[in-house]
C-alpha cells in the first residue's frame, strides 16, 4: 500500500509555546531510542523563545543532539541561535577523563583505602593521572554540576543516557557520600596512620562530595527539578518506565511528567496546531488500526499507572524530527498534554 508523505511546510509561530511550564532543571529519561533527545531539544527551544537563557545538554554517550537540532553542538556550552538565548552542549565524559580535567578527585579516589568500592583496576590517562573505574560517570556528574551552577543559564534541560547509565549516575552520589563518610571514620580512628590522599586532608574529594550533596538536594526538590519519563505506547515500554519510576522514587527524585512518544494520532488531535499533517489512516489501513488498538491499551495502562502526573502525548510524525520546524510541533504537543 502506497502512502503519500508530504512534509509540513510551516508551523504558525503562534502555536509554538513561548516559554515552558517547568522548573529550572528538566531531565528526560527512559530506555534508548524512545525520543529523549527530541523532547529535550523541543523543550529547550520553547523555553528560550520567551527570552529564558536555556541550556540543553546531552549526557548520552551516543549523542544525537547535533542531528536533532540540525547544528553542530560542541562539548562546552555554546549559543546555537542568535535570535533566542538557546545554548547546547554534548557532554563527553571519556574525553574529560582522558584530558585529565578531574585528576584531583580521581587521584584521591585511587589512593584511598576504599578504591575497590568502585571495582576493577585504575588506569593511567595520557596526562599521567589515574582514571578509576566509574570515572566516566564521575566526570559526567562533575560536568553536570558545572553546568547547573553556571550563572549564564536560567534553565537547564538534560537529555540523559539510557536507563542503565542514568541509574549509575544517580547511584554515584550516594556511593561517594558513603565513601567519604567511611574515610572520615578511618581518619578519626587511626589519625595520621592513614594517608594516601592527593592532599593532606582529602579536600578535593570532600569538596566534590559537598557539591554532589547540593546536586542531590536540587534533584530531589520538585520546585526546582522535573524528571520526565519518556516512553512509547507499548506494553514493554510501560513496564520498563514503571521500573524506572520505582528506582527514581527510591532516590527521592520527583517525576512530574510522563511523555508518551510516537502515538498514532493526528497532531491536530493532540495539540492546537494548524497545518496539513500526514496521519495514520485508522479506517482504511488494517495495519494502522491494529497498531492503534495496541497503543490504546498501552495508553490506558500508562494513564492508570502514572495517575497524578502530567501525561503528554507526542504523535508519530511522517518525517524525522530534525531541525526547528518539527521541533515546534513537538513543543506544542508537550505544552498541551492530556491532563493528569
């Protein structure tokens, strides 16, 4: 069956939200391939349209933010739009470790009596420092801390890595906090007998732990942070999102929004949009109708499981979402939502 697919030529600017109803930190999480990058880019674009200085940053090792924004995104925050204050960065924690940017903390961890808590053996960096197992996650946290504390940005939108990597990032603050506590106990018990720090008092590690404590407080504050789950309308995706929600709740991280992506509906049914869209034909296309029935069951399940949270639907578009034109459509859908 041939389906004529014609691109959406333009989206009226009045249908694109100027600003977003969100706290200063928005994180999109979920399994790989569900559309986190698209949601983060669309949210940041809408946020910057009302003059809010907004940074969108990707922590996913397999970056696609450059493709989605249709511009080259550097490793350090840079303004990517002249007409609006939109900034972007793709975190490369491995490169940061290799460059030796965080050797103060890495050396202290490597020399500490509790280095084996991270597992594995330390490795040397080209700069002559020590890279501990888990150093990529540590570097990602440190880069995020730097961006979160950057006074240039009024809002930071994060495209997180797939579920497993994100959970390791979230577990790291607890682990380092526990490590610092145990190091203190050892020092109190043995005094000067225990050495092995990059400085006399392990100040670098302690300062890092203090900053992580501040980050943890921010992530747990619903007035400052919204961790948004992204899923597709399929039963397996709903299950995985439920498990991720349980883990986030265990970390006391608020989840205020669930985004269901690639829903087989006309965009005009999801958001107040004008324009011609290619939409699934549920009347004459048996495949479309069968998929829609499966999606409706998943949507019903999601509404029940995530009751009390905002549930947003983003339709399956005939074109790949790349560049500002279709990011406007996604932003409008994220703004309208389907209620809680």
